C-alpha cells in the first residue's frame, strides 16, 4: 500500500497495518531523507517510489 493511503489512517490503524507508530515512521523518514540528499547522485534512472514508500 502506498503512503498516500496510509497517511489518512488514525495512529492506531497505522500501527496495526505497519507494525510501528506513526511518530516513529515520521522520524525514520526524516533520517532517510537526510541520508538520501547528502549522498552523491548517481547517474541512471530515477526511482519511481517516494522516500515514504
């Protein structure tokens, strides 16, 4: 399931579906964004998925 559908869930439903709390997920996304944007860009095809997905 894509994040666009999951972000409309309540925090209890989000945890039931993913196994982690919504606040934990948002913290993980921030960490991954920092790592992703600080990394060297490689040539090639861009990803079709967002960081959240």
